[in-house]
C-alpha cells in the first residue's frame, strides 16, 4: 500500500514544474511568499480557506509543536508556521512531496520552523507525547486501517492534545468513477463515513468534540472555480495531479455534487 500511494502522488519533476509555474505567474522564485504558493500547495478541497477554517475552529492557538500527518508539499505546515507561529513537523509517504515541501519552505524562509520527514502514519518516528497538536487534511482516503493510524497519532500527542482532521468521507461501497485525486482506482481508495471515523477515533483513545460537514462549502468553492473566466492560472493543483488532472478533479466534483462523498472536519482530543 505504501508503494502504491507514493507512486500515485510522485512523478519526479514536481519542484521544477512548480518553479516554472511560479516564474510564468510573474513571481521571482527568490521573492516567493507563503501566500503566493497557496493555490498549489494545499492539496484538498477549498485550499487555504479550508485550512484556515479547520485550524481556527480547532483552536490550535497555544500549541507549540504541531504534527501534519500526510503533509503533501507542505502548504498547511507553512501556513501554520507563518500565521500561527507553530513549529510544524510534516510526515508523508511520498518522497518527492517531502523533498518539494522542504525546498519550497527554504525558498519562503521558513526552514527554521517547519521540517518534513518521509514516514508512514502507521509507524511514526517520534516519541510518546512529542506533539501538542496534530492535523490531517485529505489523507484518510488512502488509509485502510484508520483506527491503527489514529492510535499512532494519539501515541505521539500529549494528553489533551487536539487532533484536527479534514478528509473526504463516504461509504466504502460508494460507486465512484476513477481516477480521483487520491487514487487511480478502487484498490487505493479507502473511504469511511463520518460515523466510522468517530468510532475509530474513540476506539483509538480520542474524545470527539465536533463533526462538521463541509459539503456546502465544497459546492460553493467548486461553483466559484466554474465561474472564473480566462485561462486557468499557471499555479494550481493541476501541477500535483499530472495529465489526468481534469478527469481526477471532475470525478471528485461529480461525486461531491451527487452526495456520494463530502469533505468533513472532525476535531478530537486525546484522552
Ligand atoms: C491528497 S494529499 C493531501 C496532502 C496535504 N495534506 C494537503 O492537504 O495539501 C494526500 C497525502 O497523504 C499522503 N499519505 C497517504 N497515506 C499516507 C500514510 N500512510 N502516511 C503518510 N502519508 C500518507 C500522500 O503521500 C499524500 O501526500
């Protein structure tokens, strides 16, 4: 499963593609900011707006050290460091994403407050209670055994530490059209309902504080993108999704619009 996930997301040329697009957008890579990268480095429905909604609602405020589970190319981690002053460690299975995340963080001058490691959430390379908080955005769809993953996140969190999740949820037997942004076929997709997430979190030792369906937000976000005129911007999530980007994105929009899946936030606390 680990190899399948890394093959799905990485193709070897991502940093070059992003830097070419940065230049095409008229931005000097040496002057790059966290804000400039927002349209390409938040690989989840609603981008930075969704991240802000999740972390502000979860009250990460005074957390010093935050774990970003499945950190992708590091957009959420950089946002947490830049806007919230947190020290963030991102872990991800996809080597290319981890390298790209580190390179982009150096370019925006955040290498002192974010770091990225290649690691599987099922076996985190950290000691018990090392983190004050954890976030996970659009990762659970790749994880078959969610209870085991949540137990591992719980192990590295302090007692009372908050875990803020934003995943695409739905029934495992939902009939989906592939490819999707998170999987090329059904074998790589592991959907669960919000109730199943809550059950897995509770069984892993978390107290669930809030479940928020973000379907309406997703629909209005897709609507805004549809109404945008002119050519698509050079900096966008298509850079992460490769040649199949329009199909993957289109299939996801259809599934959300049809009510088959929805992005959902869950805020839980350890212990
Ligand atoms: C759709 S991307 C989301 C990335 C990032 N959270 C964001 O929102 O921009 C899903 C990410 O989860 C990572 N991932 C999937 N399974 C994982 C696992 N078991 N452990 C660590 N990372 C994983 C993938 O490599 C990929 O980078």
